């Protein structure tokens, strides 16, 4: 009898338990508003929840591109939620939407559908440009409004450990909303490249990979130039005493050693300044005047490298015989900040109609922009005569005027200086009214045959 009573009680409790399991939260959905907007890699769901105090939250369940179930929860504190986790655009993706009360009881779900756009790691390739660059290649990309994912850039090279052909990683970076232009210079010298670009999502899953073969590496080399290959039509201020002239553009001295040594012998009592420069000075009225460089044969120009003097704790020359009336105690305002470079296949005539614009230098001449100047160190560093050994340890000050990496060949280059930096003091005095400019050294680089 006792056994039967216990069994009956257990059966009754079981019925109550079954009733509890079948309890369904069934809120009103009046006022529920849901709208889906496709975005890169998913959809944005905009919502307005019903005005029901029993509703605590809303659950969203869907499967991402890998088939994994995703649960997103939102509530009255917001009005939108991102349904992400997709790579390719899709038209109809089901999502189950249910409500939850504060006892964590969940209502029956309702099915909706949304569509997506290609994700950033997939659409990254839509506007991608992989092109030749000097001694390497460039990667240029734009980006969608919603950005996620990583990019890995490789090229096909030689593995230094195995000496076998392998993919060499150049850089990994997150996709940015602004897009970017990235230049890659290779240590391994190759005439052409096979570039591999791979994208992945932030979970580390590969999304897409594309291969770009036969990208010309445009290897460059310095082309020997001498004063005989240079024609400035008499602009050069030639002086044996001041050591200025065209010859100093191509003598291989890149920093200003002659001037540093000469400053050791400057007599401050004579107040003549250090008269030696060992550099090139052009003028007066040298702006907008042509300078012709003869490469002696047709070459593909890569860039011009312009050098300036290292600043010294030495006074500028005072005597007109050593261009004291040109320097007027100021060097920076003789350094070019704007110039243009043109190419001509056959003619050195500066007025020929066959000149083709190749590139130029364009920096802000104002003194307020001093930190952006290529010659910045000339106003923020100086060496004393005893610093000859220190000068040898320093890198030269230069700027490269890069020209486009295309296989157009020219024998002649025309350089026109448009402006120099402004180094006027608070007085606002222009110390270069006669439009002189100076270069310490000039190098020409061309594509290797």
C-alpha cells in the first residue's frame, strides 16, 4: 500500500513538472517594428520593441557563413543591432526572433529574413590596385563604410632558411576605413614579382586570396653624371674662393665637409664669415629657369636626389666676392621646396614642345611648416669645427623627387625650380628677393637594364 502511495505522489508531481516545462512566455507583439538594412559583412537590424512590461529582451538566432549558430540579444536601451559574420553577399538569410522575460522564459520564435553585402575582407579586392613601384611594388585600396578583417601581403621569393622558393610575408595590417597606398621595397632583388594578397576575418579564418603575377619590380641604380652633362644656361655662381659651381653638384661629397673644415680657420675678429661652401648656387632670378640634364642615352628615369648642406656653427660669408650679398646670413631660403621635372626623348631644347611632365617636389614654403621640410635639420642642428668625426657618422640630408615607374625612356631631363623655403624672421624680411637657389649635390637614378 505504501509503495502505491509513493508512486501516486511521484506521478502527480511529474504532471506538475510537465506543466512547468510547457510554460510558454507569450507577450503581445503589438507595436513591434523590425527593418533590415544590408551592410558590408552582414545587416543592420533596426527595431522598436512592443510596449509590454513583461518583455525584458529580444533574442536573435541565425547561422553565419561557417554555419555556426549566432545568438544576439538586444533590449529597450537601443534601437539597432548588427547581424555580422558573413563574407559574400547573400539574399535570404533566416533569423529567428523571440522575446525573453525577466525570469529568462522565452517566447516562441518568429522567422524573418535579411540580406547582406560583401564583407570588407571580400570586397577589399574590388578596387584593389597592385602595381609596379621602384625596387618593389605598391598596393592601393579603398574600403567600405563598415570595416573588419586583416590583410596579409606576400611575394614569391626565396626562403632564407631553406633557400627554396616560398611566399615571403611583407606586411600584415587591419583594413582601415580611409583606405591606403602602401609601398613595399624588397631586400631580395628580382626583376619582376608575383604578389599574393590574402584577407581574413578577425577570427583568423581566411576569406579570400588573389595572385598578381609579373609585376615589374623596376630595380633602380644611380646613373653617373658630371658637370658636362649639366646645363643651367649660366645661372651658376662660379667661385674658386667660395668653392661654388656646377662641379660641386657631382663631386660625391654629400654633407658639407669642405665648409666644416674651413670654419675651423674662420677668424671671428675679421668678421668675414666662413667663405667656403663647396656647393652649387644659382641666380639671380633662377626661379622658373630651365636646367637640362643629359643622360647621354635614353633611360627610364627613377628619381632625382637633392642634397643640402649640414648646418654649421659658422657665419655666412660677408664679402660680395664670396656671395655674401647673396646669402645675407641665410641658407634655408635658398633651398628648393617646389620644382618640376620633365622628360624629352630627343631634344635638349628647353623650348621644345616634346617635353613630358614626369613629377616634382611640392612642399609648403612657409616658415610655419618647418617641421615638414625635407631640409628641416638645416634649422635644427648645427656642428662645430671640432665635429668633423661626428659629421662622418651622420646621414646626409636629402629628398627624392620620385618619377613614375613606367617604361617610357628619355635622354634629357628638364628641371625647373619654382620656389624656395621661407626663412624670414619675425620682421618678415625676405632675404631672397633675387630668387637664388642652392643644391649641395644632385644624383640621378634610372631603371636598371
